[in-house]
C-alpha cells in the first residue's frame, strides 16, 4: 500500500489487525458504517492471533458471553462458505469430569445451557472414549458434550474477517503504527501514525496485549498483563486422520486437546504462570518490534501439563512433539474481556481476551459495533465492561497479582461466594481493626475488605440450616444468627465500601432530572430511589439520590458499581453539556448501617436529635451528632427494617463504630455482615443491579414502575421507550419464587421450567431466615407471573418444585421500615 493511500479522515479508526480488530471492522461495516480504517503496525494476525490454538468453546459462566460465543459459531459457519474460509471444523467438544465435584459443575453448566438452547448433554466416560478413542477413562466420572463446538485456523479467521470487511468498504493499512491519539474537550479527534495523521470521531483499541500501551496515549488505563501461554503440537499419532475428533478438555488435569491433521494440539493452564513483561514497572510494556514472534520454550513450567496430558491420553507419552508454542496473550485481573467506551469520549476498547479471543471474536465484533453505533451494546455486558475496574487497577502490581491468581486457578471449581486472596488487604474501613479483633470473616469487593459475617456469631446460629451441596460450602450459621438478631433487635453493618458520588453545580437539578427516571430534585434532605436508563428503557444504574443542599446531591451506589456509575454520570454530563461537578467521595466517608427494631432506641442514647417519624421520616436525611461525632444520617434501609445509614468523615470512623457498639450491645445489637444483608434483602424483594436488574431489563419488568415518573417536566433518558412499554404492557415480570425444599438453595442462572418448557432463568437467590424459605427471583412470561403458578427450578440436574409468591415475602406493608 503506498503512503499516499492513508486517508486524512475517517469516521472510525480501529487499531490492531488481529481477530479483534478485523471482527470489529467487519461488524461496523455490516451495520452500514463503512467509513472505517484499520491500522496494523505490522502484518495482519502478527500479534497473539497467529499463534492461537484455535479452539472455539461456547459455554462460559456468564450467560451474555455464552450468547456471544454462540453467535461466533454462527458467523464462523457462515464465513466457511466464503472465498476465504476460516477453516471452521464443527467437531463437537467434550469436557470430562475427573472428580465428583467437577461432575457437579458440569451438571450446573448443563442446566445453564438449557436457558439458551445450547444442546449440552451429559455423557458417560465410555461415550466420551467412543468419540475420542485415544482417551483413557481412568478416573473419569462422566462428561458433557456440545456438538456445535469446534476449532479453526486463527490466522485464516483473521483474514476471512478482514476480507469480508474490505468487501464492504473498510480500508485496512498494515505496517502503519499508531504513535499518538489526540483529544479535545475529552473526546478523540485524531490518530497520529508513522505514515501521517487521520482525523476521526471514534477510535477502537483492538490492540490485544498492546492495548494498555495504546490506551496510555489518551491517559486511559486498560488493566491487562501479557501472560505466556503454551501448547504443544504432536507428530502424527492418529490412525485415521479423516475421522474428526471432538475437542477434549479435562479441567481437573488442567489440559485441553484438539486434532491437528494426524496429530494433536495439547495445551493447558499452568499452576505456576509466567507474566511476560519487558518492564516490571509497567508489566504490560512490550518491545516495539515484537510481531510475528514467539517466546522461548519453557518446558520446565509446562512439565505438569505434559505429565497430566499422558494421564488422560496415554499415547501422548510416546508421541513425538513437533513443536511447543509459547505465545504471549493479554489476560485481565478477573479473566473477563475489556470492552466498551472509556472515560475519553469516542475512545473504545476491545481487548484482553484471556485466551478466548478466537471463540469470542464474532460476538465481540457484534457488540462493539452496536456500542459504537447505537451508544450501547444492546446486551448486559457488565462483566466485560471496562468501567468495572476501579482506580486500584491503575496499579500495575495489583493488576499483576490479580491476573496471576486468576490464571493459576483458571480451571479450579469456584464455589459460590469464593473469595480471591491476592492483593489483600488493600482498602479498609476505619473499623477494620475492630472487625479483625472480633473474628470477622472478610470478603473482598473492588479492593475493599468487607465483613461477610463474624465467626464469633456462629454459635448463636443453627448448623441444621446449612444448605445442601455447593451453597453450603462457604456458609456459616453466623449468617442466620446475624439476620435474626437484626430482625429481633438490631444489627450494625460496616458499609464503608459503598460508592459515594457528589454531584453539584449550576445545572445539577436539570441534569439529574434528565438522567434519572424518578423525580430526584425534591426538597433538601429528601432521599429518592431511582434508576438511570438507556434509550431502550433498560436499567444502566440503580441508586439513591439525597439532596444535601440546593445545588448538591449525594449518589450512593453499590461498592462494585462506583467506577461504572461515575463514568456513566460523567458521560451523560458531557452529552448534555451540563455544568456539573461529579466527585468520587467514597474514601472520604465511612458508612455504618444501624438497622433493626431497636435502632431508634440505640441511636437515641447517643444523640439529642429527635428521631421520631415526624421529625425524621423514612427516606430523609439530616446532619446529627452521635456522641462526640458529627455525621450525616440517611433514614434508608436495604434489609427492610427501621434504621439509618450513618456517613461519617473517615477520621471519626473508628470512634463512631465503637460508640455505636457500646451503646447498642446492652440493647441486643450485634455486629453483622454482608451475607445477612443479602438474606434480608431477598426477603424484602430489593433488587440488585447486575443480577435482578440490568441494561436488558426495564423498571416496569422489574417491578420498579413506582420509580418511573413518565410525566416529569422536561422528560428523562429512556422516557419514550418506557411510555411505549407502559402502553403496550410488559411481556415478562420479575417474580419471587419459594422452593418446595428449603434446604435446596439456588445460586443464580438456573433454568426455570413450566410444564416441561424452560421459561426463565434465576437472577438471584438465597435462604430467607425469617420466612424460613429458599427464595429465588426470575423473569417469567407475564402469563405465569401471578402468585400460585407452579414451576420447577433445575438445581444440579434435580428439578425442584417452586411457586410464584406475592412479593415481598417479608413485611409487605412496610410497617417495620416506617416503624
Ligand atoms: C498460545 C495461545 C493459545 C491460544 N488458544 C486459544 C484458543 O484455543 N481459543 C481461543 O479462543 N483463543 C485462544 N488464544 C487467544 C487468542 O489467540 C487471542 O485472544 C486473540 O488472538 C487476540 O486477538 P486480538 O485481536 O485482541 O490481539 P492481537 O492478535 O494481538 O492483535 C493486536 C494487534 O494490534 C497491533 N498493534 C499493537 N500496537 C499497535 C499500534 N501502536 N499501531 C498499530 N497496530 C498496533 C499488533 O501488531 C497486533 O497485530 C490463544 C492465545 C495464545 C497465546
């Protein structure tokens, strides 16, 4: 390509000519956006793509990702019929369980698969060997088979997508290195290359493991680490290479296999992973000339995988090895992709594919094209959204620790409520020392240490309530004890990790009214529960808004959602040209929730303020002093009890916690943790964003219609979509179900069946200690949403009966909250 061919302008510039960039470009063009330029610093497929093993497995823990991978397969089948086919072989895929626990996991996956019509079936060890005759069945308990899994040639896939994109008008420039990206007023304006500059509106960073370096050009952090990932290719060892073998995974042995002509490709996830870094300070810096290259063979580190591979496929012991591929690949701290628009308008990222970029490329291209062209991806991509990472991931060392932990435990069974251990403790509450000295069992969220429960409360609980199977793994009787104590007297919860955002400024009233579905700009002191919606009426965020002054509001949102909600608010402010200041105050304030029927009595011993219903009504806020300490009190609840959340400047935090405990203990107060909150909120039917409510569900469907103020003067984002939905009526509704067997507890994502047909999927679930029932929530077709409807829920292959019940199941009149 001659130098003069580089255009000076394009609407969209895609950086990176691997499968990611090629797929994004193709899908943009397919949607009609053909003013797209792809820039590749070397040749197409010269990054991670060319050395991939090429397996395409569809089922993942995340339903959205599974749907994306299913679309990939559809696309690869289609591309196979073009002039540049990707070498798609629909071989089927087997996963074997070499332990009873793994079989449980497989049964759980089979159950999920039912919710998206994926024909994953359980097979016996002998059936697995029939399909993959080289396999030994020793130690194999059973397995699962998915006929539509397969493999392809990754480089051919890249060329196939690139050719399809070119055919639709996309221009691709190889040997064109991006050196800089310009911005003005917080949005990208042009890309600078070693062959000239291109003005543009949108940049999509598809830089694979180079994506962090590219993002630094605009000051954006993409937390990923190039990790060394290895597989071997054997000499011919198959008797009849014309018989297509399915892919084979044995996660207990950490290995996977696929056919390569008459030999096998065998790879795995080592327990002792190695980051590949050019510079330990940045951990993601890659030499400028690293293209079309591999890393040196590392047999020592691969030894465990090689040994294991001979257990499942004994012929591997005698097979000659043609080559070992050691290639770097971008892994992220939570093993999920980094997708979406960043804090710089028009600067998108699609990278960090964690050795699943070939399986994911089709779906990634599709959602990214929607994100660029429609402003949102059209699906709930929370788990992959770049905005999920808090500021702690700006740290290369923290990113590295988390990435290493995830890689080394990649194939491990993660029981529900499994906690990660690396990089802890990092963010702690002022009461942290108190918690540790009182036997707190901590969980971690967004780097925060949060009390799950106190082991010291276990003796007051009931061991007989331990749920059967997986939900019983990380369970303690303390949870029930803390739940009951809160309902009977009071519980004190440390919620300092809550994300707190202050929004202020001249335009703040108009701005918040525009971005929230509820009427939030009420009198000073008023607290409003609200959602932020997308234009389709889907829920993008869910929080409370407290008016603390005429021109100042506090938004309180979940620990994990702080970065996401901040980014969303700032983006909306730019879109609406609103003169507002949006400040993250999370670390400035500790937050303690005092909830329970005795909350008022306890607080009254520490303050002269009138805490009565008239002077301090539900959903209002005031500044008070508690003992010697100034606080802002919000009369809200997430457990369905009387009480207050107390926001205190962090330096007073330790003293406030101690004062509350001292005053409360004689009145039955117990310190309590997040597990008890979860159980109580399920009884009360309070929704959680990212599970019960998502960008794919509307407030009407979720039973949050009371928040929607359709008649709001000036309107709000999502209003017209909701007005239409209201007129037409919703077709599904979030219902509460009680399971017939109270010791069987759902974990989320299980299929719900009505008269033999799958009609929904569990969003969240748990045990309610007051109502003494196993509870689950699910969206069901409206015809089935009435109380009394009988359904079944699939728990590890057992269909457990359940009934739709009127919600909330606890205190439907809300008397306790207003007590
Ligand atoms: C050993 C191994 C085995 C794997 N096996 C599988 C598998 O079986 N199944 C599966 O699904 N996935 C697998 N993967 C993962 C898969 O290969 C990757 O996820 C995928 O190829 C990544 O594609 P990408 O487009 O994001 O990145 P890349 O292919 O790395 O493309 C990024 C491109 O950006 C270019 N670039 C960087 N900086 C600039 C710049 N400044 N200007 C212009 N261009 C730039 C680079 O040159 C590069 O070509 C494997 C990976 C490895 C390493």
